[in-house]
């Protein structure tokens, strides 16, 4: 068994929610940590849509980080509303949170990330530092190789770098595979004034409609912003012969796919602001496990990339907090990773299997309108570096 110094040298690769909450909990307990992030600054790209943060996972992590009250002040409890329609725009189910219900309040991804970043010591995140790979060394140390050819040694390297993790190959040969479902994203601004029909459909939270292998989701974000996701089962190259930058051509292709849907739903395709973003969905094998490599572990999508069933970000947050607590509570890094992975890996398998079952229910191989919505709702939590993203 390897041993570590009293204060281990810790690197986290990836400044997503899981990596940042891990860094926050470590710093709360006096452990220094460095987060390496490919993005050049916190505002270099949009962080994606909204997240429902669950009281038994994501909120547990935020409480451990001492940030739960600040999160609740920023969150949108009214965003827990969910409306479900058929393709004829007939409302078939309408769920609303009760008074004081904080079981799954929504928050924009960008606001959650800003909350976590603001909680860290200045200089914790090294922006514009993409990691190329990691290499195990003798005595449990790990060498982290930067994209610019430089390298640094650590006692613990945490891969929190999402679907296309650069840390994962040190533990596993697994690669994300196309799940057979693609999402195409569209955006709307100032919906209450400029798109009142969409505002009526989505309400305060999320709206979904489905028929056979095709679904539509609308998610209300803050400040009158709505994201739409057209989801369908089919080949990854569904757009063959189509220039994805040609907005009108993509619109025409999608309108053909959704032919027969109610005009109010097709208006979501007709009226979006700007273009469309193609997001094929990728998943890791289930189960995804690995033999222990001293000083290296994974969290979030890097460890358990699964269909977006509303649990991905929540599990990443919980992974990050529990990993930090394991490091704090154990004498060596090896002991900490034993404790962390013995809980995280079985939990990930259970959630990934459930997410796969939900995907099969929502996106069947047949094109019948009779497939029902599952009792457990399916919040879309896709972002550019999540399981629905394309390989870069």
C-alpha cells in the first residue's frame, strides 16, 4: 500500500460542478488543491441549461461544501413544474411542486458554477491549462502531462473532465459510444414577450411532448430564456448531406421528421433564435469499473457517463463531496480511494441501468404513439461537455 505526505498534492482535472465542489470541501478542511481547466476563463463559453438539484444527492454535496443556503437563495423552486403533452398538444400530465417543496429546485448551470468558483481560494483554478494525459509513477505518485509539454507530479489526480476525459485512459480502456439518440438544441430569449405560445407551453419549468421515437423538451432558464431539445432515435449521421450551419436546411429536415405534430409544437422549430446545435448522446459501458491505479480516480461523467436522466450533475456533485471527505478522513490516498470507489462505483451502476431503462421507454425502437411516459420524469441536463456532446 502506498503512503502519502501529511498534506497530499492534489490535482483536479476539470472545473465542472463535481470537480469544483471537491476542491471546495478540500479547502474547507485546509487541504490545498489545484484545478486544471481547458477553458481560458469562466466566461469563455455558455455553460448550458438548467439543472434540478436533488435533496438526496446534489443538495447533500452542497451542504457538505457549506453552500446549501446560498444555492437555495439562487435557485428556482417554481422550476419544478412539469407539463407533458402528446404530439397533438393535448396536456396529459401536469406536475407542480407544493408550497415550500425544495426537493428539486432548478438553477442555471452558469449560476451554479459561479457559486462554486466564488467559494474557492483565489488562484485555485488554472484556466487555459488543458491536460493531455496522466502517468502512474513509483510509490503511488502520478505525473500530470499538460498540453504544452510540461508536467507536474501529484499524490492524487482526479479526473473530473467529463465524457471525453483525458484521465480515464490511465484507468480504463472504455470509450463513450453513441446511444442511438440525438438531441438538437434551439434557443429562445424573452419568451414571455416575444414567444408567448412557447411561454404557455413551458410554464415555469419543463415541458415535454413525445410520439414514438421522437420527443420535444422545453426548459425555462432564468431571465426569460428557454432551451428546446428535439430528441429522436436514429443514426448518428442523421444529418448526412446536410450543412449543420445552414439553419434553414436543418429546420426543414427537422420539420419533416416531426410532420404530423400540432402546429403549436412545430412553432418551436420555426421560431428559434439563431441556429441549431447537434448533440448526439454518448454513454459509457455499464458497468464501468477499473482496477485500482494508485493516486488516480474519476468522478461524474468521466466515471459514469449515462443518458441524461436528471442525475448526471447530481451524481457528479455527490461524487466530488464524498471523494473530498474520504481524502480528509483517511490516513493515505489509497485508503481514501478504497472508501470512495466502494460506494461510488455501485451507485453509478444502479443509476446508469435506470437511465438506460428510461431511455428505452422514452425512445423506443418502434414509432408508435402508445409508449407511455415513465413514472419517473426525465429532466434533460445536457451541456456541451456532457454525455450528449460530440467528441472534440
